[in-house]
C-alpha cells in the first residue's frame, strides 16, 4: 500500500455488515468509498419482498462513521458491471488508487422449497450474491494490480454459513453463497504471485435487516429465535464480522488467501 492512507471500496455499506465494515476500516486508518443501491433497487425490493437500504441509510453510514471525512458515499447497483467500474474509477481519481475491495452487498430470498421458489427470486439471489461480487472483483483487481510491486491489495467477499450448510427453505440462497465462495477461491488462484489476496468471510446469524427478513420467511416472531442454533447461543453483531474483514484487509493477513473464514458462533464446526 502507498505512504498515503490506503483506499477501500465497500459495497452494501448502507447498513448491516457492510456499514460495520466501512466503519471498521475507517477506524483502522482507511479512506472508504461506501457503496449501496441507496433507494435505486425498487425492482429487487418488489421481487424479494423487503426494503433494502435507502439513500438515508447510506447518508447515515457516512454521518455516523468514526471519521466521516474519510467516508465517501456512492449510490451504485452491484448488478451493473459498468457501475462497479465507475465506482473503482472514482476511487482512483479521488484518492489516487485502490488497495482493497469488500463485497458485502447481499440479499436473501426464499421461504419455501426450491421447486416453489420463483425464478425471479432465484435470479435476484445469483445476480447480487454472485454476479455482483464478480463485477466488483473484475473492476477492482485491475486497479489494485496498477499499484507498484510489492503489492498488498485485498479482496474480501462476505459469504455465509449457508455456503457450507444447507438451510431449510433457503436452497437458492445457499447456492448463491456457495458460488460466491467458489468465485473467491478461483480468484485467489488467478492472483497467484501478484501480492493481492482474495478471501471470504462466512457469517452466521447476525443482527441485521437481512436476518429480520429471514425470520419473516420462517414465520418467526423475531431474530432471537436464531440465537440458540449455534454453540455460542447468541446472535452475532455486525461489528464482529467486520473485525474479521478488517483483519483480512490488514498487513497481518498477508499470508492468507483463498480462505473462507467462519464467524458463525460455531454453527458449521
């Protein structure tokens, strides 16, 4: 990374884990481009049946950040390859380059057996949770490769414990997160010898709007119903996932690539 503050792009930064990641990186001295659909994803909301992050949510991510001057918000749709390219170009123009990209944008859908899950829902899950990750990587990696050697770029995707464990009535979601993990592992091989790492973090039940939607899909009264499903016997907080992402973006994690690190309270052990 350069003598200046390192620069990161974080998608899904309007709320939840993405917001926590943006804040964690700011605390650790990064300049952050905080990206979210920010009220432009009405078509996804119609398909998935719940509210995604709004423009107000994204503004709050900046306003309440530990150092708001080092967070810059950009509204963009991860499903749009050109939009991700523009985000990365904006980061390079504004800060002189890119040192990390964190794909934290994700959506949930399902609530019934796979054969009853609408095609539009299955497509939405793949378009955001897999293709969106690929769009960010395709835009961010060339920018990180433009840094002079020895490089220390980082690509991190937020996957899910669902990548390793089947979840009832969430088969398409499980498939999308398993594909995300496969993408990251393949990317790590593509980056062989470059100095840039690619890893994934797989959260368990985390106190987010997405988990609240999962509870609705299961007809549960609230997210606390998920608390005892892992040995830790509590919900995780977004900051706990962000801690692992922050570590993977740090110099201390230089020897880790192609890894999938579980922060799931022991759910998949």
